């Protein structure tokens, strides 16, 4: 578990280490998404299935074909609203689990703005979220690699991938530039 340096207070909206940051300030949404985070931590197969169907999580056909998810969703009043409020929560989970240091809520807010501004990246990532940490995808989309370099937690994704020989990723930017 990572800890903050002595004398550093944890921001009230920062998630606990290892949990996915939640951007919403709505207490109910925050609670529901923490529940979803815990649920997915103990149901990795369910997470894979949800990642492959992120845009369909609440459709009638998806719920009929996935009764375990439908039952859990029904047992969590307000979860549907929470998922809609934090539309990229599953993507945030991938980023959080791919970094070496905690991802802050402001990092995921900036990430959401980045995706909104880059539909050529957003569309394929929504269809296949694991592209977020795919070296070939990052090479083909240098704007995403540059974005990661601008945020300390997210830049650790690139450090990990750059450590693998011959991946073609751009060199890191100088510290302090955004």
C-alpha cells in the first residue's frame, strides 16, 4: 500500500489507495461507485464481461443475458444513476490498475475532457477499453501518450510500456511541461 509523505493531507475527494477515483461530488453516486469497485474487485470475470459491453450495461437484452449482473444491479438502488453520472468509470478502473501511484480525481476529470476532445481515441477505447494500455494503440495515437506524460500517475503507464523494448512509444516530455 502506498502512503503519502508525512505532513501531506489526503484530499477529501481522493480515493483510497487501490480504489478507482470518483469525480462526482454526489454522495449517493460516490457510494454506489465504491460498491461497484468492490464488486468488480471480487468478480474479475464480470469485470471483463462489462468492459466488453460498457455501452450496454443497462440495456434489457444485456440484463436478460447476464442474470448475475442483473440481480446485483437490482440489489443496488441508485447504481444505474451512478453509472450514468460517471460514464467512464470502467475506463478509470483500467487506468487506476495500470499505474504505479494513485490516480487522483482531477486526473480522471482531465482524462474525460481529453476523451471528449479526441473522438478518434474515444470511440475505439469505448469499444475496447484495454487499448488504453496497449503500446501499439499509444504509438498510433501520440496525443494519448502525450496526455499520459502530463499527469504523474498516468505517466507510469508509459514508463512500464517504454521498458519493453521496441515498442515505438515517443520519448517522455521534460518534467514540468504540460
